[in-house]
């Protein structure tokens, strides 16, 4: 279980607090009004933002004091984080060798399998600019998969895709997460994404990241701040 105990972040006038638990292998959406702190919550879990107080732990083991690279998680951002000057193979190799060192036959086999898993078999020699937007998203997801971390954090990774392709990517993510038995926390502004992917949703609103609730009932009967935000959705 991923536990956020008495978490408190503060940046200027902005405050965010969280006290909740997320079960291993669960799929969760993070939703809330613009500027509420959805991305900030993921950054705090990943170690990119300092805490005023509180602790983050995985299966009872705190990792609040660990660097982002040492934490049991992988993170995928909206821009996919693919290096444009490297081939897809080399981008994925960084998941296995962050220092940029050479990988052996076993590593190359893992990369080929990861690409096959996301429907990009045979495309490892291409550079990101030679891929479509959907293919770039698949390549970025393959790199996260290669890290084999028990927690996957995704910050609106498919927001630039059209509805059909986004739905396809969410289904692929669910399939990959189930195979890896990974806990997935995905930030989205689209309630349809939450309904499609996540049985439970964490609402971030009015300075609090609330404990997860069943997605359908939350979105069918949202609290006032979320209802106002979703009004035009």
C-alpha cells in the first residue's frame, strides 16, 4: 500500500494536504479543479517537491527521504520525456541504464519485448520525430514499463491525443498495469478518462487530496467545487 501520512506542501499562498492510502495494484484517477494541486500531489510522491511535514511510504517502508531515482516508482509526464536526438531503442535503454551505459543482449531483448507489448515492434531504430503522437505515447509508456517499478505516476500523459486514440492508450495502460500488478495514479481533467480507467478516484480540491472514492458515484454526484469545474466537460 502507498500511504501518505499527514502530507503537507506549501508554496507561497498555496497549501496542499493529504492523508490517505492507495492499495497495491489499484488503478486511481486524480481529478479536481484547475490549480487545485493534482500535479503537485504526484510531484510530492515522486520527490520533486519538498514537504513541510508528513511522510510517504510503500508497504510500510518510508521513502520520504529518498531521492526521486531511489523511490519505488516511475513517472510519465505530459510531454512524454523522449529525447529527440536518440532513437526509441536508446530512449528505452535509459530505463535500464540511466547512466547511458551500454546494455547487453538481455537488455536489448527486454526493450524489444516492451516495444512489442505496446504495439511498436520493429520501430526501435526510429527517432521520436518519426513517430506519430500516439506512437510517441506508446514509446514513453514502454520506457515506464521497463523500469519495473511497483508504482506508476502519470500526469495527463495522453491529453494531446484525440478521443479514440486516448481511449486506446488508457486501455493499453490498464492492460500493462494489470500484467505488472502496478499501482497506477493518473492525473486527468477529463471525467470520461477517469470512468474508463479508474475504479476509484482521488479528488483534489480546496487544499486537500481526499481519500479515494468510487469513480462513478463521485462523478455522478460531485461536490460543489468539482461540479463547477466539470460543468463544461
